[in-house]
C-alpha cells in the first residue's frame, strides 16, 4: 500500500471512530432544569449499623 493509500485508510478509520461517538441521544436528558430541584432517584436511608460504622470511621480520621 502506498503512503497516500495508508493515510487515506487511517483518516477514514479515524473519521468513522469520531462519528461513532456522535450518536443520537442514547439516554434522553432533560432540556429544562429547575434550579435547586434534584430529579434523580432518592437515596436509600442508612441502617443503624452503617451510621455507626461511618461515625467510627470519622472518629478514627479525626473528623469532628
């Protein structure tokens, strides 16, 4: 393959990779955002054991 042919193939391959990343919204995103409103899923409450473990960890790290 000539130098020009190799460059053409590489450029075509690179262009194909770039265009593959430009797909239509695979996951639709909200267009209008309300300030201060979180639209994600709610956090699950921590169990008493998880809270105690976090408190022990914070005490061990010297965070008050």
